């Protein structure tokens, strides 16, 4: 029943897509309605290969298609509580992954000491979904967390840099135990490169109640390995 209501609303929204103001609002609403599937066991291969070049702009129609297909399994969740930001993360990057979440530019497991590099869309200054908050707020010293609901890593944002699209490889040049986040500027002409350093690692059962409460706000579907 809920899906039928959503579908009708999406069709109505799509009718008004020619009025540019409505598009990011409707896209953000659809993303907020989505229930990401989180597989917290091991890395999965069924999301396809890393294909950065396949990533396109989000549209109402691409979101509708992926909403009902609902076949992406993410492995982690990235949150920045002070920005009200909560984004499911897949251990690979392609267009389907980017519709409702973020993807790793290089496949990593969070229980390693590797530099974790994650990218996601920015839907503009009026949106709070995906990585939009990274382009629209002061970030230095904010805390971020990434978890697979077994392990939690806490980071502190230490630098923000605006780069050209041709400089995306700079995201790969980080030391171990860094979290690197990458998204577009609001005009999509440049990229926002955010770096955070690891502060501590703990089991999910030991993480603070405020983090657990924040994670419960979105309906993540936790799944066993399939």
C-alpha cells in the first residue's frame, strides 16, 4: 500500500519536473523514504564492478526505477550526527549504488588500516541527503562515524579542499587510517574533498548510546550474508 502511494506521488512530482525548484526537493524526499539494505557480514560482489564512469546525475526517474528495483546491498553506514547526515555505503562505486547511497572509490574493509575513500552525490544547498551537507556547512572538527554494525570507527574532520574534476586522484593520495569523502560543489563545476583522521575504533556494542540512537532514525534493513 505504501509503495502505491509513493508511486502516485512520484508520478505527480515527475509532472512538475520542468519546474526546476521542485526537482531536488522531490529527489531528497524519495531518498529519505528508501530503506537501504545493509549486509554486515563480508564484502559482497553482487553490486557489480567499480565503474566511476557510469555515475550520472540523479533524476526523478532514475530514483523511481531504483526505488522499486531495490537490489543494492550496502555494507556500511557513514554518519555525521552534527550535520544530520546518514548515508549507506557500498564497497564499490557505480550508478545504481549512487542513487540512494555512497560508494568506495577503492574497495576497502573498514576493519583494515587503509585510507577509506567514499564518494556520493550532492543535491544542492536545500538538500540534506547523501553528501549534500558536506558542500553546504562548515566541517572542521566535526565527528564522523562509519560502521558495519559490528565495528565502529570514529573520525574527526581536519581539512576541506575544493578541487577540479581532473584532480580527483588527489583523493587517493592519503595516509592510512584516513577517511576521505568526495562530492560535487553546488554548481557541479568542482569537487569538495574532505579528509578526516581516525580517532578510535570500537565494537558496535561499545559505541555511545547517542550514536546508536542516531543510527536508528533511518530504517536500515540489516541482512545476513546471502
